């Protein structure tokens, strides 16, 4: 089954519909669930930043993008 959000995945697993996979960073603790760490090669996810082109030049967004570039330069064009 394909489910569109991590919240829906959590609820489906908590209601006994199967297991779900989410990144550790996105896991929200829930007493109905237990975590199982997957050993071996780590799974890779990608995160994207989006903004309107007309707003890209704002000082706030430009500063944010500058910080993001310093943190993960290989992720940018």
C-alpha cells in the first residue's frame, strides 16, 4: 500500500495495517509503536527547497539560501 504522509503511515501501523518506514529524523514517538533500526547501508532521502522566483532575491531568503549552501554545497546547482 502506498500512503501519502508520515502521519498516515504512523496511524496505519498503529492500527495494525502493517509496518511503515520513515526516517529517524521524521519519527514521532508513539506509545503504540516500536522502532526497529535497519542495519547495513543507510537509506538515502533527499530534501528540496522551493521558493517563488520573484521572492528568491529577498534579503531573508537570500540569507537562508546562503546558510543552506554553506551546510550542503553538493546539494545545489
